[in-house]
C-alpha cells in the first residue's frame, strides 16, 4: 500500500519519478505527488486521484531538477484530498518526505510538537508528523556536515516512532542527496552509474538498473549520485549485498494486452511451467525442493502442517489442505493470517508452518509468520517476490518464479501456489505411504498442465460471450466440491474485486442448508463440476438450482458436457485432468469470467476501487 520512488543523478528527475510511480500504481491510487529540488527550492506537484492527474499537472508546470522523491497513496490516515497527498513538509518547508506505512503514535507526537515548539499542520496525515519531527530535530542538531545531520535527525526521529515506514526524503539545501529508511514496509535501493534510486519495489526502477540492495528493517540509507551508505536506526554500520534483479523492464510492460490482469492470466502456461522447473524428480517420482532447508529425516518427522495467508493466497492454502492431506496423509490446518496471532492455536513441536504470499510483504501474513517463529515453529515461505520480507524472515521456502504480478487481482501467483503445494504434497507423500506409481501419475498430471492451460486460454472468447449475457445481473453464486470448493471462493473473490458485484462461493452441498433460498431467475450460479470423483454429487446440486429456475453456468470436463446438456444454460469445457491438479485449470475460466464482466461493465480492471496490491497495513 502506497508506493515511493526517489531519484538522484544527472538526468531530469521528473520523468523518472513519474514513470516509477506508474509502475507502482498497483500499490495505491488515491493521490500522487512529487517533490523535486531545483537550486534551493523544492518544486512540489501533488493532487488527489490517479497518477494521470499528477502527470497532467506536471505537463502544465514541469518541475525541473535532478533529484527528488515521489509517492502514490493508498489512504490510511486522512481523507483522499490534495492536502493529504504526499510529499509532506516539515515546519521549515525545507524537508519533503514520502512515506509508506503507518505511524501509530502520530497523535501523541503531533500533540508534543504543537505543545513544545508550536508547529502547525496542514494535513490530517501521520506522515506530516514524521516530517515535522525530523525537521525539528534537524534544527536542534549541530554540525557542519548537513548530510550527516539529516541522517542523524532521521535516525533520532525514527527512534521515537511506533509503527511501520518506508520513507524517502530530501532537503532543499542539501544538494544531490536523498535519505531513505525502512521498517515493516519495503524499500529497495537501485544502484546505477552516476545515479541511484529508492523504490518500494524494483519494478519501478528496473528500466534504469537491475542492481539492487533490498534494505532490511531499521536500515537508513544516505544516497548521493555516485555513492550510498547504509547504517541502522541504532547507529551501526549496516552490511548489504547487491543483488541482480531477475526480470527486466519488458516484464513489467503490458505488451499488446489491454490490461495487466489479462496479460497475467495468459502467462499462466509459462508461470506454471516455471513453478515446477527443476523441481520434478521423475526417476524417484517425487519433488525436489531444496529451498525448504530441511533434511529428509526432518521432513519425515513432521506431524502436522499449518498453511496461512490472506485473500487469494488463503484460497490456495485451502486447496493445499485437500492436496497435502490426500497425498501425504498429514493433518493440515488453514489459518487466516490475520487471525492466527489472535488465537491460541495448539501446535506441537513437529508442526511445520507455511506462510503463502505473492508479495511477501502482506502485514497480516508477516504477523502470522513472526508469531509462528516466536513460538519456535519452523516457518517456511511460499512467495513470488524474491528478497521480500516473508522470504527473508522464514527458515526456508519455495519461490514461485511467476515473474512480476502487477494486476491488483492475483491470477498467475495463485496457479503457481497450487503447483507448489502439489509439489509439497508429493514430496511429503513419497516419504510416507504414496507409491512410485501414484507419484508418477502426479508428475505426469503436472507436466501436462502447461499444454492444458493453453487449451483453456483459447476459451477466452467463449467466456467473453457468456460475460456479455450476464452483465446486467446483480450478483453471482459460485459452487464447487472437494478440491474445487476453494476455487468457488476464489471465483467469487475475483468477481467481487473487479466487478463490484455481490458474489459468494460455497461448497455445492451447502446449497440445501440455506443458500438455496437465494436462488431465483436473475441470480446465476457458477458450478465448478469437472468430471471427477464428486461429479454426480455436483450434478444433484445443479438439478436443485435448475428446479428453482436459477440460471446455471457449468464448468466441466470429460463426460460432464453430455450429462449437463439441457440442464446448464452455459457450459465451459476444460480438458480432463487428474483430480489433484484440476483446480489449476478450473480457476482460469473464472479469472476470465470476472475479467470480461468487468470490461463489459466499463470498470478499471487493474485498479479496482479501494484496493491495493500489496496490503502492508494490518
Ligand atoms: C487477490 O486478488 C487480492 N488482491 C488479495 O486477496 C491478495 O491475494 C492478498 O492481499 C494477499 O496478498 P499476498 O499474496 O501478496 O500476500
């Protein structure tokens, strides 16, 4: 939530900062702003609304200068107004600051600044308080070295702060210099030639450099054109490593696709292939997951698994529960990450916890991960974002290698998560009761997936036609059983997120326990009913809806089409696959259905209202 970009170099800062913000718009789009230092004046442009509004302002009055900071906001404290848009200034107006995170004790700090030094505030934000605090300390500090003074003032201010921050700041009188710091919100330093960058996410700067330092919590970085220095809020000299970003600028472009979401849906044959690349051991019919950092003996000793995450990642966890229980006969529990810390979940010493997160920065998931580690459990991450906080704070894990996911609605990360959970089930299963031939069937099913996904993607036009048919409905129900019950939840989440339609997902059999009261001729039901072990049971529920004149969209495979003919109003037919991998195929038509409905409704698919991609607040 919120994206920040900083630049110091020899080029004009404005286009670099604006382009970086566009890449980070997925993190929030309530307001945007830049502060660029020109001589000894800070030129600020900021306004409520999308980055397009800011771009217009910057075209009308282009800010000049070769260093500056910028921000795209997802509002937490204070309404969406021009005044609350970042950057914010200190009392002197010489320090400008952008912030991603929440200063929890801002009210007390603000009260103190008003009482003790008579400061006046122009916004309702927590960020402005931090800017004032840094400015106030800067004025009190002595020393000729203004750069060191600014770093020390930032350090002293951050010591007083309770909460989370990824910040970047400039001082009007300190030439070619930025200060950045992080705690709980991501911040990366991009290392260029005669230029350096700060950003919430490497995608903002990868067009300029692929060398990055992923800052740690409590790092403060002093950044000039050709040098940088990392220390800690505590005052120690920090150690760092320059990493090479594994994707390039072309990977964060939409290409010929009208939306990132559609691009990412269509990337799934490749992303699923990448999730299993090098991880299948066909000889021993098992999976190779070296990143777990666990010996075979340790894995064999595991007696219970907890899967945790939020939103789409939680739905992947729910599929994982079915998968791992079936393949490895291990008890699995799925915990909402946001609730995990607030429950006294009984855990034994041999419980293994997986935190699942595309971004690896979700505050609730991080909270669950830290709680689990605090209690002494081995905690592994399943994330996409290399070097994210989840990846760094876990005892090991599995990367998705799905490439950057920019659309706010998660798509390809979900199918990658499903593949990884299948691999985990296979690995644990083959150490227990799962036979070579069963293991071999799972591997065959996994290897067939990319080709089958290509076939499912060819249904996009057919699904668009179905979307057009139902575009005026007020809501949609989704039903599935067994492995596909969580897919009903995911289908409903995609629909809610981007079409704003009321949508609910349920196990098909729950219909008769209450939901059937909702069924009526203008409320369609989507049934995920592939030709699997529970098809005939799904068919009974479909008949129950049909008998009450509810329109039915059925997603099926194999012989399902024949049996659904004359019952379902619309049929989407996917290739037949082994039951355990079916969710990878069934979810894609639901992603496409939500996408095409949203486009038909004229909505902004990649930036749904009120949402942000990476939820770094609790
Ligand atoms: C999915 O479409 C959502 N945007 C959201 O539910 C997301 O999956 C959730 O916030 C978790 O994100 P993460 O995977 O980055 O942790």
